[in-house]
C-alpha cells in the first residue's frame, strides 16, 4: 500500500490489520484441523490394534509362544416392579422433560486361561 505517504487513513490501517488477522486465523485453522485429524487417526489405529499383542505370550524359555484364552460370562437381570420409571412432563413454554430409569443387576465372571500344552505342538 501507500505507507510512505503522509496522512494515512484509518481505513487503510484497519484493512491491513484485518488481512493480517484473517491470514493468521486461516493458518491456525489449517494447523488445528490437521492436528485433530492426526490424533483421530492415531486413536483409531490404537483402537483397531488393541488386544492383538495379548493374544500370544512368549514362553519362559524364549522358544515359541503360549496361547492366551479369555472367557467372559455376564448375567444381567432387570429388577421388576416399581423400579422402572418412564415419565414425560410438558412444561410451560413448550419444553418437554423426559425421564426413564431402569434398575439392573449384572453378575460377571472373567477367566483367563494359558494353554501351555498347545505351544509344544
């Protein structure tokens, strides 16, 4: 622009300042989106490969591997009677408030078995 002339208008300064802020915001937006995309990819890769290292254990002598088996048993029962609540309240102004409550009880058993005999084959 014409910064070497005397008597610069305030509008010119405001335009230049706005352009500098817009460019800085654009650069920061691209950097932030790239960083979020990278973190999302890392989290997805971690989730998809989770547990794959635990399916086989190395034997104590360093030769071969030992299979690891997981067994999970869960039994969930719904408590009947008055423990289930399903209500909808219409408030003044058109707002609607919903409430649903259900009580359950879960018994869980988890067993991990190491099959050393299978590794000798």
